[in-house]
């Protein structure tokens, strides 16, 4: 019975760890899509200096 419980605990921790790593990686990928493209940043800085 104790072996079953420790095995269940290990599987729970392993799946939890994989889910945590997957969540962090997916959030990092989503954050990367929120960053503007370098061409857009350059265009924005050119328009800003032109109007000032």
C-alpha cells in the first residue's frame, strides 16, 4: 500500500512539474508576440523625431 502511495505522489509531482514548465514556456512565447517588431520600433522613433 505504501508503494502505491509513493508512486502516486511521484506521478503527481512529475505531472505538476511538466505542467509548470509548459506553462512558463507558453507564457514566454505569448510575451514574445506582444513585443513590437524592430521595423515598427524604428518607424515609431522616426515619426517621433520628425514631429519634434
